[in-house]
């Protein structure tokens, strides 16, 4: 059991340049449902549905058909959920929440329910503290 904990610690100790490179290079195919190209009702919004037919060529992963969702396409744990800059995204609703964060680890998103006046205050304080703001208008 102890060895499994050591491997997860090793995953988190990745240099920031390597991390950013991993995030930007990780590409996934667009997963589209079976026969989305054939029926007009699927063309507007071809949302993924798992193919379940016994002879379905997508389920059987035949050549020439779109890829099926599988665990092999998942992003590595060390970069999962990170912003493309390599920083962890955090939603902030007031200045007090900003004070507890580290600017070198976090990129700030201002909450959608925050009004214009408080938004301006948060942006000015975040710039003083050296935060990157993802949705500053």
C-alpha cells in the first residue's frame, strides 16, 4: 500500500513547463454517436450514446468507424482539471476569498453572480496580489 502512495506523489512533482506542454498536447477525438451522419435529428446535437447492438461496428471498434469512449482517453491525474496555463482554476465571489489563495498555483474566475461594482474591486485587488484572472472583462 505504501508504494502506491509514493507513485501519486511522483506524479504531482512535475515541472511547470512539462505540465503545460502535457496539457496543450493532450488531444481527444470528438466522440459522436452511431449513425449521427445519417439522421437529421442527430446532426444538430450529436450527443454521445453508447452503442449497444450485437453487431454494431462502432461497439466492435471496427476500422473506419468513429472511436468509442474508453478509459484510455482519460487525461493523466497530474493535469486533470487544470487550466491550459498549468494553474488550478478557482471561482471567487469576494475579496476575502482571494486573500487565502496563492497566485503561483491558482488562476481566478470571478463568479457569474458577482455584480459590476464588486467585480471591479476584485479585479483591482487581484492585480495587486499578482493573480491571473481568466474572465476579466
